[in-house]
């Protein structure tokens, strides 16, 4: 429904509610992804489309019921092969659609069409008083709320009201989806939440231009990061060396990072990897990075280089708390040797650090208990 926020504001501007129908699950060959919404105004006018015409009539009929009694509906619609062919698809599929009443003033602030934001709605047990009373939660700064602590600080009270329970577990489950900018369903062992997210990709800033940087850029881009390579030496930092990078910056790294932070282009999802092997670059940029509220800071080098680096960072005025955030030597011990294997090692540590998972170094087959630390999630991009 994030693409309909402006229309939603207009639909309720006269003080009357409207019904919002949103695809929360889609399987098979269906025309629109999860998160697609349609608004049904109190005067019968329709904004948007869910399926190209195959299910709209049935959804409008349900929306009229929602406008009458205020109770949400959750309905599944299956496309037959014939219906699918009629809208240009090769085979059938299923849409699960949530229809909810949206009252005037449900969102105090409507972000612009390009602004990052996320929307959380409770979708379990349609028709119950608890679900009917649960107002949607608009997260205007999903990057800043992309950790459990950040989400609780900004929206803990709203989550508690929506769930009628301690919001800590919900925040732990929602934060990874916010961090990834994903849309999906989160089941909490009773309450069920639907999260829609509109968020720019997380940043990966690689300091130093070399073969390891190129491999890390390829891995980062594959994982959905916006990748920047930064090195002050033009001879090393030619764009053609790093085709996977979205940006190649020829600047002193500490100045670049400071400028990006001042411009608000770094957030708690940002990853900084220092691979330059040169103290005149490493130390100043690490001082900047370790003082920022970002997800991960790592630096490549031997254990001897690490000890020298830690001494230099303490001499530069960093506290023990700040230096403890540094992942150095960078990566997990998986026996990596080549740049590509090293990139895999580094991203294994990044994923663990961002998710808060304990790194055991043991194969999953040797462990017991659930593979995932939280219960099952349904995620769609």
C-alpha cells in the first residue's frame, strides 16, 4: 500500500473512511506482487488494481462490507488457467487479499513517493475486535529503525498497542525485514503482521582498491548492497577495474565517509570494509567509521597489523567500546585463500553481525534445534 499513500490521503480528506485491499501473499503466475493495493472509496470510486480485472469485482463487494461494519476481511482468490490467460499469464495462481478499513488521520505524516518508509499492519484473525482496532503503523525512517532497539525506541508503544503484548519479540522479527527493505509476513505465535517496505539498498563502502575489493564488490552487489569503492589513488581506482561497484570514488576515505555521514547517506544498515593495508588511510577512516551508528566495520590485515592498528586507534582517542566494534582481522575462519573465498568469509561475518546470530563455527548438521533463530517467516521481495 506504500505506493497508494498519496491517494489514501486524498481518499480520506473529506473525513470519511475508505477500504484498502492489499495482496499479502501471491503464488503461481499472478499479475501483481505482495504489497499491491487498491482503494475503495466510501462513494464507490476505485483507485488502483490488484489483478488486471479478474478478482476486482469480488474484492469490491467485500470492501463494501468492510465499509459497513468496519471489520477486516482476509480472502484467497485462485486464478484458473483460463483467467490467467485472459490477463496475459501462462498459468494460474493464487492471491491472498486483506481488506481493511482506513480511517481519516490514520497516518499523521504521509511521506513523499520517493521517501523511504515502511508500513506494518496486523492481519491475523480478521473480524475480531483486537484486529479491527489495530491501526497501521507507518515507519517513516526504516533505516534508523532497522535494529530491534531502534524500532522499539521509535515505535515500541505503537507496536505494544497493536499487539496487546510486549513488543520486544515483534521488534526482533521485524528489524531484519526493515534492514533488508523487504515485504513479508511475520508470525508471532498468535498475532500476525504484514510488513511493506520501501527502502533504498543498504550501503557497502569498501576502502582500498585491489583484487579483494573487486571480489567484495561482486559479492555485495549480488546480495543487494549499493557498493562504493573509495581510494585516494587514481592509478588504483579506475572504474573499469570495478564493474560491480555502483560508485568509484577517488577521495581520501576519511573525508568521503565524513561527508556521506553528514549528508545522511549512511544508516544503521551500512557496512564499511577497510582493505587498503595502509595506515595513513586505515586509521583516519576507521576513526570516522567506528564513531558512526552503522552495522559493521571490518579491517583486513594480519594479527600483528591488528595490534598495531588497535594501538593507533586508542592513541587517536577512541574508547574501548568504540574499538570493540571493529571486526579485525576481517571475516570468519573458513579456510579462505582467494579474493573470492575471502569475500565469502567477510560476508559470512557481516550477515552474522547484522542478524545478531552467534557464530559457532560448526556445521548446521552437527547442531540441534531450529535452524533459524526466530520462527518461520514468509518473505517476498
